[in-house]
C-alpha cells in the first residue's frame, strides 16, 4: 500500500487523502466530494470528485461514470473515466472502459480495454508543424 500512496502524491494529492474506503468496505450508490479519495475496498456506483481518485491494488470500482481531477488506478475499474488532470494505470491495473484526461499513462503490466481520449504533442516529423507544437487528440482502442 505504501507504493500506492506515493503514486497518489505524484498526482497532486496531499500527505493523506481526505477520505478512504477501507479494504473491508463495500459501497453501493453515488459518491460525491470536493477532496481526494482512496478506494481500498469495493464501490458500485458513480464517483464524482473535485479532487484526486486512487483505486488501490486489490480494490474495485464498477461505475457508469467516474469524474475526478486526477485518477490513479492500481486495482480494477469497469466504467468510463473523465479527468481534468492525468489518468494513470499502474502495473497490475485492470480497466474496461473509456479514459479521458489531460494525459493518460499506461504502465507495463496494466490491462486496458476501451478508448483513449487525451491531448498530446506530435513530434515534428509526424505533425508537420514547425517547432513540434502540433496538438492532436488521440482516439485509439487497445
């Protein structure tokens, strides 16, 4: 679990999350909040946060919609993610659904099935723009 806390901090969370759903907890329903949330247990339902969401190793979230600033997934997620900040799938993550964020990173060993939607810069040789400032949107299936 220490590794997950460190990874969450890199997404902008503070020293401790504002809320935590423990590994023995099962939550059904809608979750809303202004702060950061770490899920170590199991959640079924929509998640809407202004802060960061971390789905820890061994945790699972089944949701039509997950909305947060930054999202780190080390466990399992079934559903679509819309983040205003970065989305990261850590090694061992299992995700089925579409991902949208300012940046999307998929670590080696993460499993992803869905569509990606993020902005990125194309290298000059691919984008044709001078000084490598071409901006594009990615929409890819993996």
